[in-house]
C-alpha cells in the first residue's frame, strides 16, 4: 500500500523543471533584447526627424512603425513565454514549441536565401573600394555567424527541448488544469496562430503603411488597396476562429486563400519590378537612388522565394487536414507536432 502511494506522488518521467526555468530565463533575455532593439529604433526615428534638411519623407518614418511594433510584440511574446516556462505552464510549452518550429523553418529558408545573395552583395562592397576587403570578410563572417545562431541554433534547441516527452509530461504534471491550448491538436493550433498573425499583418496594411497590395501581376494602391487589406484581415480572423474549432470549411477556406495569395504574389513578383512597389510607399527619391546601388534580388529570385514560402504554408495546411472532422475541438486533444 505504501508503494502505491509513493508511485502516485512520484512522477513516472524525468522531471524537466530545471530546464524549463533555464530556457524561461533565456526567453526573458531575448525579450529584453527586443526591448532594447525597440528603443534603438525609436531613438533612430526621433533623431532622423530632428535633423535639419532631412531628405526622408514622412512615409519612410511611418514605414518604420511595423518594425517597431514587431519588436514590441516579440518582446511581449518572449517575456510572456519566459514566465510561462518558468512556471511550467502547459500553454507556454505548446506555444513555444509551435513558435520555435515556425522560427526554425523561417530561419532555414532565410539562411538559404541569404546564402544565394550575400556573396554578390559583399563582393560588390569590396569591389567599390569604399570598404576594405578585410573588413568585408570580417562582416561576412560575423553576419553569417549571427544568422546561424539566431535563425537556426536557438530555435532548433527550443524545438528539441520543448518537444521532449519528458517536458510535456512535466508541464502536465505541474499544471493539471486543461488550458485553451489543449483544446485542439498542436498542428491546428499552429495554423490558428499563423492565420492570426497574417490577419494582424493585413490589418496593419489597411492603415496604409504598405500603400500597395500585389494582385496577380499588378499593384493595387489607394483606397481600394486599403479595403482589400482590411477585407483580407477580417477573412483571416474568421478563418483562424473556425480552424481553432476544427471547422472543415475554415480549413478549405485557408487552403484557397493561401493558394490564391501565393499565385498572386508569385505572378506579381515576377512581372513587377520591386522599385515599382517601393514607389507606392512614397519613399524619397534619395532613398530610391540609394537602394538602386544595392544588389537586390532579381524578379525571378523574388518570385521563386515567395513561391517557395507559400508552397511550404499550403503544404503545412494540407498536413493538418486529418484533424478536421467538424467534431468538437475538445474531442481532439492528442495531436502533436511530429518530430
């Protein structure tokens, strides 16, 4: 009898509470880094606006706000996840695992993309003579190292740790309450977050920050572009809600929307020069001339990269099809992201 009571008190897994605290602290540090980046960007905007005879247009300062907002959201996210990880919460483990997978996939594709274009960019910097060749080589090594660490190593370690069965069991043992993240399979929860983030991005576009939306070979700007951004944002929000509740029609709606969006972006990237898109953003002529001196990707490479991204997203959505049965989401609690 005493042995049975001891078995109930002792978890039948390797307790990873220490690891959850350690990686929670790492998340807090990353959140602090994002706060610092936010302050630096805000300071840069303030200094730029105070410089006399500034050549940048007001729209260029307005264009900085998405980047600032992005770092603010990242700071909140990392700090929130850090606290949740330290407390061994179920929802923190689920959200960190999902976001780390997205981070890792984005990082790998970003590294591949940069490996294609970075050599040409650094070669041109050296050929111009404005930057010594040894400095160019050092910059290349430093930037490549930073990219590998932040885009591959860190998210890869997070995926391995938070995807561990012992970590999952630790969180379930220490947090016995059923959380909202438990009410649908993790792959579907990941799709819900992806749709929600896309809705937020489109909503920001409706404020006129991007000034143009690619649409099957043309760029639509003005009031019509604003309406399109807002409509897409609302649609993505409805799809996110339906996907979370495992509605089959929301699944097919997500497939159709991202498939059409991918085709539209691919066609536009291939046929429209990137500087045409920049013109819609009211970028100053001085900044446009500066960008023309850079070795920017060609239309073909931009189309190829965007097409690859949307293919990955559509493939991921199709992967989640097996979870959509129009049954209550609470009956589908066993789904995990495959390792």
